[in-house]
């Protein structure tokens, strides 16, 4: 999410002396490599906290300030969202695992004041939730998101992301775990930082679109950061939902930032357990290694989890002109030759088309290789 929101440094590289190596391994018994040999590079992460149906609303706040990405959206609080069926919870029972729905207003037809060329307004846009976790999580953390459904459709800009709330963006870093607009069929993963952080040429399962994470880079669009698109068609949107959802995972460690997507049928065996070992999960969609010019622990400060469904905005409007979404359906005007001139017109006039614009979470699990990951 190209937001305008806005641990201590890792203490140097590990020494090569075998005595120190084994001393460290002895002092950190939960750390083993994927081959069973003790290694500080391959930590085991233990479950610390679960966001589920019984506590989800208590662990997030709904932010209602005007949108900073020029979205045609009205961010609402939990009370308004619950009263208008934008937020609801299916409790966990003996026969049901439960889930959390985070949706949008799919009932209101919006009458826009002025001409269709008028710019978007957060006070007249479509209602939606923008959630920020009350806790922030730092290094040595793995987040696992089990999603059953994600927002899909024209005019939408869903994002599952993290950033340190209260910082002046991009200070403290931003991690976009799942994001896209309109009918884009694959997930885009992005990082946003100041100068010095760059994606490697190798080691990515995804396809790099830009490698410079600096939002002020002169060699790519402003605010873009480093971006990778997933090579799996079921990683986002309608195909993601058709295939029963999946897992997104984020690892924040002093040696790297890594993001994965897994279909349910191909997910790692340990991903739903109380202990996870990301070193066995294969190539991540995106990886940013620690380096002299990019101290990961300094660049990415404790991150709040963010969940949002925007409409149009900087990215959605930029994609609208080349999107099939601009064409009006036959039953709307009797002719396939007419188009919605703007994304905002489409969003305002078609509330019923946003019934599928919702997140359905089974859970969010927070794992840590240290005792207290949250602040």
C-alpha cells in the first residue's frame, strides 16, 4: 500500500569461530537448521498469539481519518461497520472453526456532487474498514495469515500490509504482503524504505518488477518501492477465492525480510502448528537480505498489521484506463460501446457489485523466536 502514514540494530555478523558458534547454539535451544544441525541462521519460531473470532475486534482499531492515497472511500469505525454488515464474526464451535469477515458497504448507491470529473472525497466515498493492530511486532517474528476469501472485483484496492503506525512514512519501513487493484490476477508484494535497500537478483520465487525499495528513487515511479509479482495465478483475487484461499506468511529477522504465499494443498506441513521453521518453506516470493547499506533491523521497526479495502485511489485510477472494468455491462445501458469515465463513477453507481469485496480470515498467528515479540 503506497501509504503516506506513516529494534535495535543487529549487533554485527556472526563470528566464524566454532566455539562461539556452538555456545550460541547451546544458549538458544530452539534454534536448529533444516538439516537438524544447530544454527543461528535457521531459528524455530514458537506460537505467541492468535487473532481469531473471539478476540479479533479487540486486537484491532478502525482508523477513520481521511484517506491519504486519494481513494474514493469513507473509512468507518467498528460500530458503523457492524451495524451495516461490513464486519461480523462467525464464532468458533465444536463443529465450526469460525472466521472473521471484514467487508465494505455493498448497499448504498452514492450520488456524487458536481460533475463526474470531480475528484474523490473521503466524505462521500464508499464505506470500508481500515484496520490497524493495537500491537506492533519487531524482529524475530513470523506472521501466518490463513485466509478463506479476499476482496475481488473492479474498483477495489485490497491490501494486507504492515507499517509502524505513527511514523512519518516511509520511516520504519512498510511491507505489503498481499495487494492489487481491479481485476489483477496475481499478488504484488512490495517493500517501501528510504535509500539503500535493494532486492537481490537471485533467490526470489516471484518476478521482480522493481528492485530499488527507495520510495524516492529517480529510476522508477514515485513511492513504488521494490515490487515482486507472484507467479501463481491463484495468489490473488477471484482465483484465490475459487481455490479456497490460502496462506500468506511474513518473516522479519535481522538477516532478512521474507514473504511467501501457499495454496492450501501445497502449504508446508508445519504452517498451522505451534512451531514453524521457515527455512524449510522453499524460495519466498520476496526476500530482502540484510546488507551494509540496508540494516534490516534498523530499516524495519516494529510493524503494526494493517487490513484495508480501498477504492480507486492512486493505483486503481492509474490502472483504470487499461482495465476491462471501464466497460459498462450490456444490461446497464443496452450497448457495449459505453464506458465508465472514471473508477469513482463505477464505485458510486454499483453497490451490489461489491458483495464479494470482503476479507474472510480463519486466523492470524504470531510466532516468535524470542519471549516477547510485541510492543
